[in-house]
């Protein structure tokens, strides 16, 4: 059974940093592109960024709204993807999902809530 | 950046109704279009990929069509479990979601 489990969310002050983790199981993590998608309360889905597999040089890409502040990494030995969030703003408050991309975002975690507030 | 729009933003329908949701891309995205269903408090679930391919395990009352800039998701006979929000998403150039269409009970 495929599982994606996010952790690391919480309350952080504006300007602060937070690192989210996404632990994967049940599929070949090392061969998969992993993405982060967020959703503010009552709002739609926003793609945040992705990291491709080793075969694709671990290439990363980000939404314009987070470029320069967020970075995605992975540790294939631990089947885990990470989202490092720096210089956080109130508008980054959202549930953050990790998701695997194959032909679509076919598997999702349950999400972790990040709240940016003083 | 490719922008996605959806219409309508919300609709009210009855069980058994045929429902159609439209998604439009700001430029041609070939068939790089996916549809998702999301229920409150839950992660999205993929229904259709590559514009018209039904994801494994998804009921056949869901179908997708279109290519280029205009796409459609159709639910042939709405069931109680289909009341949810539906999103389109392009993967032609990075990734963008549409704003969503909420389907609720008439």
C-alpha cells in the first residue's frame, strides 16, 4: 500500500523557517518525482514545487510565489522528501501536501498545517 | 506561466443529473490535463489523466475530453458521493491548478 506521511508543520513567526518532511512507502521512491502542493483554508490548490529523481539529476522547480524562499530536497536512502521554507510570510499559511507525480498526482499525503503568525 | 480557468465556479445539482465542468488553459497544453476530486478535509484524488484517461478504480460515470485549450469533465449520473470540489490541472509547462468547481446538492 502506498503511503505518504507529512510531518513538521506548526506555528511559526513571520520571517521564520520551517522544514517539512514527507516519508514515503509502498512504491519505488527513488524513481519518482515528488511534489509539494499547498492549500490555504477555504482556497484552491497551489503547486509549490518538485524534485525529480536521480536519473533526472534531482532537478527542482518552484512556483514563482516561493522561488528564492523555499527549497525541496530528498534522501532516497530514507525514502523521504523535504520542503525547506525560509522567510515565511502570512500568505504561506496553508495545509501542505506532498504528492507523487506519475502521469498525474496519483498519491497524496494527508497534509500538514503550517501557520505563519505572530 | 500557463493560467487555468474553470466554469462554473459552483453548481447545484441533483442525484442522477448529468454534470459538465469546463476548464480552459491560457495557451495550448495538448492533452496534458488532469482532473481531481476533493472532499472537505481530504487530499485530492485523481479522476482523469491525460485529458481523457480514466484513473484505475474511478467509476466509469466520470469522463474527460478535450485538447489544446478547452477541456471538459462530465459526470454522467451524479451520485451522492460525487458532491465535492473538482479541479483541473495542467502539466504541460510546470504545473498549475484551476480555481475549482464546487458541486453541491440542489
